[in-house]
């Protein structure tokens, strides 16, 4: 059966779902057997000015005008509606999608809360691939200004991730629809979205480039530039070029070059067209001579500080009217790297009194006589500067669109002047906003100083915002990509805190990493557990209470256990506590020394106790089992000022202590982890394995979880003082949220859902083999790994056969 989807450009409501699903299927189907046609440009879409309403025409000529009916027909034709047993769930989500467009603010907030919970463990609403359900909900949210407004509050990160993914799937088709609405490509930018096109872009002809300098490691700002250039190249079925801008032999190195290419590949950014600016040194030299002969460049030996003052006061150089022959002679000396030539620089002759600083006769060539280039060796003594290289090489390589951060905005007139002066083809320039983070250095020059001074362990130090540093600290590549794409190509300079990206990372890793137990070595307390047999017994329990796919871990139970000092100090005589993954116990006695340090404990096992009634749930380790030495490493920001100005001396703002090491012991389950694997030490946070030493000990780095307290440098005394005054306000806000929840405005996972889809996911039903978890006051220990009970081969009085975590 063949279909033809026709959407009028003037349609008031964009049928996102129908357009999205049609484009998705067109990319997945064999064109010879595609179940429908979707025509225009490359994505086969037809947009007709004559059509009054969006329509789907079947082979028999019949027409369906309802967008959601279109979804169903297209979904069935493409066989993506889901398996037969999921049909009811798919239809329920379609009903939800229709309802969302009519919901009030409180009802829509409830629906988004529910949807966010469902997407916590799932990429798709039904099954393991996109279905009609996904496109229906995505369409409803994209069409609702109220929903988009709620989502801007960043309280539904899973829903935002879901929308961003489906935006990516359908973006080329949506772009085609936007282009059909206007003959002029939009040049407007909007933060957090890609609903605009490149100026004068043609499908299949767009060429973008990413030109990093190999003078250091890539940082998060570079990644944004790389991803945007890659994104738009793919949007237009064009080409991305990666060019290493290696024009400064003093700073550049093969190591940096190789690491940059490796990091890009790791981020999913690759190109078959990898070039170097040094490939064009002869061409650039020839173009400099051409510019001299045109009377558009001159040599200058004015001392640097005097030259800077002249440019600032808009005064001409005394050499500005030098003859062409003299300029050529000086440039020849420069190219030889002689003592005489080293006095001079080559400057473009533009307008020394221009209102634009970069147009005041900028330098375009300089001498670097004693440094060997890592690719060309001693061949060259003169090297072109960035502003001269970029427009010429872009023109030669066929770059159609030069996307770069708006810190270069003032250089755009110079870029255009050079190509106009030399009569070369010009690329379209698009500025986008640079990402800045609080308490974070992104200047490669300043980062390099810290590396050289030994203030950090290297360019991959976890305190650096380099790609290697961020990943070493536990960020996932997927989170980094998602976060940057969410920022979009806006021209606004964005000043960000780290809490959002680390919160996103936490939500991504939490469902899929194992739980392990550790206790701090310092003042570790041994406790006797009366009622437990002296012989060690082992029991297999899930590595993750909510994800049975992670398997089980072996936990040792014995009558002697270790307890953290902080927990031990907090116990009162006769207090009933819960030993996590075991059961309740009553504090029989506690010994404390003169300094208030707990030195010994005694518990009476009380397995019949109710863990819901205890206030303290503590981790523990068997004192009779194998333990592994672990070094817990946590880090603070390197600088104690939210944002450094160019005039700031970095040494004045370095945080005195930025590395915090805690010695600990962990159960033997930690030995199953490899370098680079992430996990959670229960009640201590998320960690990533940084090193496994020859003696079997582990070094692990704490992964930030996005809490507000972590967004402030410990060395920023003013910010810390302000944060210290925050608890009272937080307490009031917590009470307000509690009151809202009691009124039904912020339901939890187990609340009654306002829609069919959420009713479908009731506590007794399962999705993808998981039950919807009940949130426990103890910790999240709902039985979400199935109904199978743990078999215990021996009779024991040490713990219940039906585990306490059920």
C-alpha cells in the first residue's frame, strides 16, 4: 500500500507526529518497498500550498484528516505500532496525547510527572524502539506551549531527554517543512533548539568545518563547536571537515593532535576529510605575497607595546605607506628567519582608524625562527596567524558555512575582507553562544599553565573541564552529548552551573550501575551482633534492587561487623536501627572514649522488627570476610571565583585544597569492577574506578550528583556563607512542596494516574519485565526484579529467608 502525506505550510498546527513518523520510516525502509511516499527535497515530503488541511491519501484515494489517525495508519503500514500484546498500551498513550492538548496546568504537570517516572528506566514508552506511542506523545508536547513552558523549569529531565531524541529523529523533515513556509531561511536563533536553518544552505551541498588548534586537550566548549558543525552537516546531508589548525609550532604537539582526534571519535564525531592548516603553508605564503603586491599589506617593526598603543589610539604606523618592493624585501628576510627578518611582522592594510578593533591593520604573519614544527620541521620560519588562515583555507576546502562561537564575532568583517581582497569564494558565518561554567577554566593557555606548574595531574585531571577530565570524573559520553545538544545553537552566551549536567548524568547511570558497601577506615568501629552464628554465612542478593539484569552479589553475614564512626556515634542505648540488606538490630551497648569517639558496639539481632519504623538505616561489613582497601577521591573547583576576568591573576584565585582523599575498606564485590566502571557505594555516593593498584587496592573518584551544594567552591567564602544561611529557606520550600503534594499537584510513582496509559502501568502490571517500584522510606528496595525468591541452602537464624529488601 502506498501513501502520500501532504502538509500545507500555512497549517496552524504542525502535525509533528505524522511528519516525524513518516520521516523515521522513510529512513528505515527500503525505498523500493516503502509503504508510503513522503515527498519534497531529500526526505520525500510534499508540502502543497493548495492543500487546506494536512492529509494522508491512501492508494484508493481516501483521505484521513486527523493527525492521530494518520499516526496509526502510518505506524501500522511501517509495522512500528508495537507487538500485539502492547497494542492496548500504544492506544492508551495516543489517548493521553490527545488529552494533553486540553489539560490545565495542574493536570498537565501531573501527566508530565508520570511520564518522567516512566522514562526514568526506559528510552521508549513501549518496547525497545520508537512506536506510534512515542511519536504521539512527542507531538503532543511539541504542540503545547504550556507543556514546553513547564519543561523549561528543568524538573522533568527524562521528558526533556525524550523530546530531544525525537527532535533529532525528525529534524530534517521538520526543517523541510519550515523551509516551505518561507522562501528565506530563518536566521533567528533560540536557545535549546535547532528549529532554524543555515543561511543559503542547500541539501547535499553544505560543508562545515571544525578547526581545533593542537595546543592542548579538547574541553567542553570545543565539543559544543564540534557537535554543532557535525549536527548541521548531517541535517543537510552535507560534509563535516576536521582541520587541525597547526600554525604555532611553539605550543603544538603530536600528542595533542592525536588526543583531539581520539576525543572527537569518542564523542561520535568523525570525518573522512581530516586536514591540517600546515598542508596549505605554501598557498598561504603565496597569498601573503599576492596581498603585498596588491598594496594591501605592509611590514612593521614597531615594538609590541607601542604597536598596541597605536592601535588603541587609532594612530597609523610610520611604515604604513612603505613601498611594495620594501615590503617584499622585508618579508623575504622574515621567511629566512634572519635576525633582521625577526624584527618585522606582516600587517594587513585596512583602516587604522576603524571602529572595529580587528580591522585596525591586524598582524597576519610573524616569524618563529627557532621552533621546529611537528609536521613540517624546519621548512618554515614564518607562520600565518588565525585570522589570515581561516578564510583562505575555508575557501579552498569548499567550506560553505563557518560555525564558530561569538567570541569571534568582531573578526567576521576581517574574515570577509580577506576573501574579498583576494577574490576568493566566501563562506557564510554563523556565530553561536559560547558555554561558560562557574568556577571553571576553559582557556587552554591558563589550563596549560596549571599543567606546567604541576598544580594538576595532567590535561585529563578530573578537576579540568577537558573531555578527558570530565569523563575521568564519571560523566558518560551520552550525557555530555545530550547536554550540549539541549543548549542548541543560540547566540546568547550561556553561563552555566554544573548541577544540571551532573544531575542528568546521575539519572542516566543510577538505574544501571551496581551497589557495593564500604566503610571509612578512620576510627572504624567493630560491633558484635548477638543472635548471629559465629560462622560466616553467604547470601546472594541483587547488585541493584531495581535492575535484575545486573545479576547478584555475594554478601557475607557474621556475628562481628564493621560500622562507620559517624553512624556509631549517632546510636543511642536501646535504639533500634536497620542493618541494610539484613534486618533490624537493637543497640545493646556502646563504648565511647574521652574524645567522644565510639570504640565498640554491641547489637541484639531483632529480625522481627519493622524497618519502616526505624530512623537509621546503616551500611555494614562483615569483620570476618575479605575486605579490599579503597581510596575515595573527591575534588573541589580549582578556582574560588565564579568567573575569572581576563585581567585576573589566576594565582590569586586558586583554591588552596582541591583534592580530598578518604581511606576506606570495601567488600570483595568491588573486585568485579574494572577501570572506568561506575558504581555506587551505598550511602556514600557514585564513583568511577580510576586505578587498580598492584597490591589489589582500588582508587575511585567520586562522581558529582548535581546537588546544589556542589555548585559552590569550598574556597569561595562569600558563596559558602550565603549557602550556610540557606537551610531555613530550604525547610520552608520543602514544607511548601509537601503541602502541594498533599493537594495532588505533584504525585509520586504510586499515585493514581490521570490517564489511561498511567492506569495501564499500575503496581500490579509490568513493563519490559520490571514492576513499577514502590518508593520506600528505608531506601528504594521494592521488588522490581521479579517474584523469584532467593534460595538458601542452609537453615539459618542469621537472617530471614524472605529478604528484608522485599
